[in-house]
């Protein structure tokens, strides 16, 4: 399992890639005290990873549980696409490179929108990768209710999952 630490104020990555020991514990690269975001993932796995926003004390020691949110029931089942990527530099699920004719663009989502809920369930404690999995782990043609923040307002759209060849 790998960990990523970021600055919770700017949503920017400030460290990570550290690998857990057999107990699942991490010793992350030195990070300054203050508000940080911690997420975990396992390369090649089929689960959605959580995200925790925490305040790191000057002592630098902190115990945090980051939940495993969902495990794919059938890893052989085809997955869909949304016609967009998430910003790789963001700790929130911010849309990036939205194809105008892809599923996200056709639903009315745009670059810079931050996904806040999927099928009515908040995703604010999930990493961008986890939200991506929650969206694409469905057969093409499935309709998903997606809420997103754009500027100071929230919009909710029906997104029809496309084929996997969408980015």
C-alpha cells in the first residue's frame, strides 16, 4: 500500500509514494506541521481509497485510519469511461481534460468542476482515484447521478457511462 500526503489548504501534493510495512503503517517523508491530507492506494488493486484531512502537530507523529471504501465485486467485469480525467496535481476530484462529446461533457460537466457526490452519496472523504473508480466501475450505458461544485454553486447531472476508450 502506498500513501500520499498533501497540503490541505492548497490541495497540492507535498510528499508520498511511501510504502507500508506488514501492519499497514507508514513513516512518511518529513512534512511540516499543519493541515494535511492523507490518502492511500494499492497499485493494481480494485478498491477505492479514502482520504483524511488532519492536522499534524509539531511532533510529527499521528495515527490516522484511512478507510477502504469499496472493493470491486467482479474485477473481470468491463468498466466504463467518463470522457475526462481528474487533475493529477489535486487532492480533490477536480475534472481535467473534459472531452466535449464525451460522457462528462455531454452531461454538462466542465474542466475545473469538483465532484462532490456520486448517486447521492458524498465523496468528500475520497481521493480523486477513489471517485474515478466509483464512476468507471460500471458497465457502459449506466446512468450515474453526479453532483459537482463549480465556482460557488453545486450542479447535479445525469452522467451516462461510456466505453472504456474514453480517457
